[in-house]
C-alpha cells in the first residue's frame, strides 16, 4: 500500500496536492466522511483517481493529510493573532483550535479519529515539534519551565493532549463551550510537573481558570 509522498514537491505537485486536499475538505464538510469516495475527490480536484491512490494510498490517509495541514493552519492563525511566543501563544492556539473545530463540526468530527490514527504517517508530530517546541523554548527562556525539561516527550504529550481533547469532543463527551478551556487546562497540566516556582503559579492559575470556565462559566476567574 502506497504511503504519502515524502520527497520535496515541485511547484506543480504542490499545487496539485493543495487542490486535492481542498477538494477533500470541501466534500467531507458538505457530505460527511462516509459519503465521500476517492472517485469524487478525483473528479472534484481534476485529478485521476489512480493518482490519488499513488500519492496517498487510501482515503483515510488522504483526509488525514488534509487534517494535518489544517492543524498547521491553526498554528499559523494563532501566530498572527498573538505575536508573543511561549505560553500566550499556546493559549491562543487553544482558542484558534476550538474556533476552527467548531466552525465545521461535521468535518472536525470526521478528521479527529483519522488524525489520531495516522498522526505519525502524515507528519503531525513535525508540525507540533516546530510550533510547540518553539513555544517550550520561549517558556523556558521566560523562566517558567525547568531548562532540563525533556523537550521532545513534552511536545508529544501536548500533541496527544490536544488531539485526545478534540477526539472526546467529537464523541460529544466535551461540549462546544468546554473545548477551548479544556485544551488550555490539558496543556497547563502537562507542563506543571516541569514548571519552576514562578511557572507553577502561572500554570496553576491558568488550569484553575480553565476548569472554572468548564464547570461554572459565570464565575469570575483569577487574573494572572
């Protein structure tokens, strides 16, 4: 079974890939995952069906690649909104992730399980390594995390926390209004064991405020 392309793409190949993934996203958003076929994606994107199988192998992998690109776009959106790096950027990522997820719930529910199943194959870790890894470096520089924090495992734990939260939302275990504060809380709790004294104060307040917004939205949360 073919795996997704890993070689650098030519401009023409990159445009074809963008077109294919855009078609997949549009079709799944409109019709739902189960109703969409590789033939439909091929027709909508103006690509031969055989080419889709050669590039992506399966529909699952194709749509998972679209989900991976969507995650990268969420990080880019957070960076545009929040110029500061470090913890503020992670909080803004949580907001952007929840916003994008809730904009198209049918699509988001379809992508959640696929992205978890194919995360390594489609390179989701690399997206988080670049973005969350940079945020961790900034949090360390701000004196909020121990410099000896195990960076790569921490990036992985945050990725799993975010994807698992969205997956629970997709199964309706987490309400729409709870999604963003739940992501913030999971990120804060993941970092807490490696926090400095100053960082522990910040992260505990953030985790508490996020929990309060989940269980009692009318409660006034504590400012940092």
